[in-house]
């Protein structure tokens, strides 16, 4: 299906805003005449105007597969297409609005990873057509939970707050989606002046890092993870707050809390930990960034730092280890890791 230039332009606009979408995260769809066109897995919303990153499916076949308990929809993809449907294809198929957008806004995620998050959202979103959804694993589990909500909510909600995950905005028109998203985000204002987080960066000899393939971070936002006691404590205890963090930054915080004088031991630790994209060195008030770090990994790190800046003093609810393992075991997430850039 050919998508309108307005739809693609809006997707690209959202994808450029890292407060709303990070890298390959988030997705969007349009339904018309029994065809569901959804962002393909691993593609970036910000590229929507420049390349083909949507895939069209036979909507009745998708719904039939969902009813049969299937989690893959390759058989529903229309002919002459090679892209893989989003992990959230079922979600887009089930929500009964032509336009569905799923985003990961920093402010919204920050409000869902704290113990009092639901009460906060109830105050912010009063009188809007919204619903709070407890955490469910992306893919079929989330879709089944959405289906349950739809069975008991008429008319269907247009705003879905997903605990430890993000937001869904849906409407009959693109203009309706735009207005709803603006209304919601106006009620989640930027609550932190990040420019105030200018922590002193300890200067270390560059040769130590260069021969190991790393560079010292000079970004005050990144450095807050070790320089700010609240952020460091949260990093140690609550590394994975939402699914995409696990996908792109791993299941546990890469903290090396030892002396770095012995480079041989440090190098062995790096190899044992599969050369992580970043390393936190609390004893040196330093963060190292791999020279091979992918853009998607750096964007996810930026998102995490911004969220911690907002919630470090709250009671946090992170994803349990078994859930993180479940996320990383999904074939669709392994695919995104493989093709990540």
C-alpha cells in the first residue's frame, strides 16, 4: 500500500525527536481496506521519507493468526515484499483505529517506572480517552493484554500508557493522532534542566583506553551515571527499566569497580563481557565508550540517562531478570540486534 506523504513525513518527524523515539524503537501503522501497513522490524522511523521501511500485510490473515495463537505473521505479508513485520504487528492489527503510533517518550517512560506512576498519570491525563496497562512483554503477550482491554472498553481507548515501556496513540485520522500526542506531551513537560548536569570529568591518560578500543566520555549526560550518586545507585540496582534498553545495552550494567592500573586484567574483563558498548568506572568517575559503539546503543544510553535524571530519587520498578531473559530470547529482538546500526 502506498502511504501518504503526510503520514511518512510525520513518522520521520517523530523519529528525529529522541525524546519520543530512540533509534529503531517505536513503530507506526495505517489500516485501510483489509490491509495493515506497519513499520518493518529494525527500521528507523526517522528514515520514513528516504527509504522503504514499511511492510503491508493482509489484515484478516493477521487477525486469524492472532486468534490461532500465532506470533509470526510472515504468511500474511503481501507479495513482493522482503521486510520483516514489526514485533508489535499484532498490537497494530487489534487496535481498531486506522492510525496507530507506538512511541517511547522519555517523560512517559519516566512516569511508568516509578512506584507511584499510575497515580501520576491519572492526574496528568484526566478527562482524556486513556488507559493504563501493566507491563507485558512486547509481541504476543502485550497484544493479548490489549485485546482483553478492548473487550471491556467501549469506545476503545485512544491513549495507552504502557508500564515500563511507552505509549500508544491511535485515532481515526492522522490529525487526530497529532493532536492527541501534543496534548499528552504538553501534560508531561520536560521536568529536568539537563544543562545543569555538568559534572567534572576526570582526565585520564588516553593511551589506556585507545589500546583497548575505548574512548573516555566527555558527555556530561553520560558521565552522570558515575558522577551523580543517585544515578550510579539506580544504575547498579535498576539497569533495565524498559525492553529496548535490554535489547541494545544488555541485561546487566557493565560496571568495572576495580583498579584500572592492571590493563591485562581489565582487558580480560572486557573480553569476558563481550566488549560492551560502554563501561562504567565508578572509582575513576569515568565512562568509557567503545570506538565500535553503534548509534542505536548511544541513543539508548542517552535515553536511559535522561530517564534516570528524572527518577533517580523515586522508588524504581525495573524489569526482573527472568523477563529480561525472555525479551532477549525473542527471535524478533535477536533480529533487531543483528541488523542494528
